[in-house]
């Protein structure tokens, strides 16, 4: 079965840049999307189609695709950005939807 | 206001069944794909199932195939998940989510899950 691989954790100090990666063989062919989830809350879409940002999401959130790896970048990290982040995409058959295992972002 | 309200969760014995519902409002339900996504306690998000806008295309994660059935009633603005032969490992919060993706001809255009419900908790235990 298809898998998306994320690092379990990333830590940064306030004001620094956080980069969270997601790797998968089908990513050159299929868009990725990113979700933020805070404890006890439903996920929120923060990036779609690799690099598009919903209007309500702050500009410090951005996304990029470099083949089999996509990256969520949070510039000027704030304490409120501490959360779990999940990437999401589709397998090469366009049948299965897959989430990465999630990355816990800690703001030191 | 766009809203998704999931309901139907509860405590069920192994081997039992539950039917989850997701009532939507604030948008044209019949224009959107929909998903069910679950999250076991302390674990990550796991995709369960997807249905396209008119209900003609269904997809399931392998571990749910044959046990779970996704459906929708566009006249009632409601998404469903029928869960049978439940196992302890099905214990999770179940979220419904709206997907702005669409198909033109044989090509799918993916846009991600842009609105999520609050989730309903399913506990499978004797």
C-alpha cells in the first residue's frame, strides 16, 4: 500500500523557520495538501495543491514540491503554530487517499 | 456559514454495527466530494472512504473494504457511513470532511479537504 513519510517531530524557536517534509513515490504526479491539527480540534487545511494557501491562512505558511518530496514551510513561527501537521495525497491509481503519519511541531 | 455536523457514534460491542451521519449546511452539498477520516486515540489521521458528488464513485481504505459502506443523500444534505463487523481497532474519532476536488472526463482535479466536521466518537469494546 502507498505511504507518505513525515518526520515525527520538528522543533524551532519563535521567529525561526520550520520546514516539515513529506515523501512519497506518487508525489511527482499528484498534488499534496497539508493540514494543521491542534489538540482536541478537527484538522484545518493550510496548504492545497502543493503551494496554494486558503484565504484565511496566514502568509507565513507556504508549500513547495521537489519531486518525491513536498515541504510545508512556516516562516517566522509563532507559539500558536504549535500543532500536529499532516500531509495528504493520492496513490498512482487515483483510488486511495493517504495521509502521512504526522509531524508534531514544537515551538521552544 | 458552512457546517458539517457528525453524529451517530457511541459504544458498540465487537462484531456490532453503527451508522454515522454527517449533516451539512451552508453550501451546495451535491457539488462536493466527501470523505470520512478517522483518528484513534493519540494516533494520526487515517483515511476511511470517499464518495464523489453524485454517489457514483466510491473508494475505501483496504482495512475497511467489505465492512464499511459510504453513501449520501443529496436531497437531505447528509453523508453516511455504515460500519459493520466492528473491531476494537475501529475505535476512533470519525470526521467527515468536504473535498473541493472534481472530475472532468477521466481526469481528477484535486483540491484537498477544505471543511471538516467536529467528529463523532466510536468505541468498540465488550
